[in-house]
């Protein structure tokens, strides 16, 4: 049976009780959607919670003013706002990059080192070959695609 394909889309963390928060509950639907949209935009752009004033007003002045009044958007300067408590709930770009690197190294170990398959297109295999690691010297190592 084939392994399921890994979903590589970006995603944000949103608690199932998001709408139960009094600050969120007081907002109109449009302001709630704007809030979630700004969190998503900041995450996608790797901005750690900051968004442009223009992006904040994409749904009009009303929803934007609601978010500011509830303390969910904090003015940084004339062109930038910060989503309240963003860092508390979302992973920073640095943490994501570290996880990605760790995952790639783990994939290399699982798919190449443990199976004794050398893949010329894999940077980790190339590094292991330069370092003359023990697994590379094993006589049972095969080159991928050969």
C-alpha cells in the first residue's frame, strides 16, 4: 500500500475555542475574518505578526477599527501593525526553518543511510561522502537510480 502524500501547505494554529474569546466574540463577522486573514498573511509572509496598514484595511475601515479597539491590532508605526499575542500562538520563521532542516536530515537518514542508498542529488549524501562516513564505505551501498 502506498504511503499517503505529505501535505506541505502552510498552516496556522487556531484554537477550537477561538470564537469563545470575549475579544473575538465582540467582533463582527467581517472583523473576525479580517483577524484570521491577517494572522494567515503574516505567517505566509514570515513577518512574525506584523502586517501593513493597507492589509489591515482590506475589509474596510470598520473591521480594522474593531480590531484596534479590542486590542487585537497594535500600531507599530504609520504603516505597520502587529497582531496581538501572535508570537504566543504561532511558530516563528526561525523555528519553522529549524524544524524543516531537522526533518530533511531525518528523511536522509531514513531513506538513504538506513537503506544504504546513495543519492547524488541529496546534499546530505554528498556531505557524508566528503566526510567519508562509515555508511558510505559499506560495500552494500547502491546509487539511487542505478
